[in-house]
C-alpha cells in the first residue's frame, strides 16, 4: 500500500500517424538510435498513451461491460480496453518497413487514433510472448486463436 | 516533435512479491475490482516499472550490447531490456491463481525483482498477441518459437 502515493513520469517518444491505409509511427529525432536493428523483427509491440481516456473519470473506471460481451461485467485488467487506471495501450503490430534515419516505422495497422502519443516500443520475441497453450474464458470461446495477419486496427467509424 | 515536452503521470497499482518459488502480484485495495474475470484467462501481461533503471543515465541509454549477443550493438526498442527512455517492463505471465478479495494474483514466474511496482495488467488475448508467423533477426536464430511453459523468470543470481 505504501507505494500508491508514488508517481512516475513518462514522456512520448513518437506519434501514431494514419493516412488512409498508410499507418506509421513517427519517432522523435532524439530517440531514433533506439530503433537500430528493429527492422530485423517481423513484429513490434507498440505502447501508446490513450490520451482520450486520460481524465480522472476514465482512470477511476475499474469495471465495464465490454462491447463484445455487453451482459458481462468485467474488470478492466481482464480486458484490453484503453480505460484503466494508467491509460497505457499496447498493440502488437506487423512491421512493414523501418527507416531509422527518418524515424518512420510503417506498420500494417494499429488500433490507435491518428496523433496518439507513442511511449515505448519492444520487439516481439516469440520466446517472451508467443504462448503455445493459452485459454480464454468460456464466454469468449469462438474467438480466433491467432492474431489476424495484419493485426488489430480501428473499428469502422472510429478513425 | 511538439509532443516531446509532454509528461504523463502513472501510479503503481500493486507490487511484485517473490518468496522462493512463490511469485505473486499484490494488487492495492482500491484497484481490486479491476481484477474481476481475470481468473478465467490462462495468461496475463504484467506491466511494471523498472525502478532500478529509472534514473536519467539509464533513460538516456538508447543502444547497448545485449548479453545474448554481446558483439551486436542494438537499439533498446529492438530489445526487451528494462533500460529505455520510459522504463516500462512487460512480462507475459502464466496465471496460477487469482484472489480478487485479497488482491493476490499468483503467477508461475516473472523477470522482475521482489518489490517491483506493477502499473498495469492486461489479460492475454490470443487474437491480439499470439502471432502465427513471427520472425526474429538471423543473429538470434535458434531461439525458441514459444514462450516456456512457466514463462520468463529472473536469471540465476539476479534475485
């Protein structure tokens, strides 16, 4: 309990840019050396700041009825909702192209709006995150067992 | 570039506790309602604050020679190192048991030290993060294609 008064500071390292089907991450100049070798990976985990949900009302919302199971009251930690105490989004993205000099990472898609601040990137290592025998609750049975080829994007009408 | 002056605030929601082979996440009381339904998932992604690497020296280190490829200068975004501009760690953990009332999530293992602050939890959804055809750079070939059954823990001598 003693730690609940602590506050940590994070800063953007780039921005999500959407232009029709063209989706990329623009990385701010000071951070571009950190992109070295990222182009050798097929996927990258993109950590972003859900700035539309960073107000106190959203940050104190701990349970919700998700759109895919509206009759099922769910804790935000059991979801991927951007509504949560620390509004961090995380999307696994397929890497299309990396230009370290220009600071541009083109990705197949991402479920974040144009202009969303990016706060971290981590290469996707199968040894860390590719789970062979994962299960989800019975009320979600029927969901795909794999990420779609191009990953998860915005829903129609959201962009 | 205009966003680089922004600062976002995040706060701990719990703490990593290690006691020999017993590894759990203690969730602070105010946040326990957010755990609802998490017990139905086999795995959880644990977001933690790498407090041992949160000083300016580590936060301005953008490239390093990783211990698994010491001759290979690598950007921190192409790694899972806790050394990075925003010292967020993220570990996919196998869930052993969830006690919402007590605020305890027992996990098989995690590569974070005892006392590490936890800042977010996201249920592992295969549709989001289980990538069917992922590849890593040639200089890492030979690494496992799956997460180990119990996940990633600390290295001997680190605890």
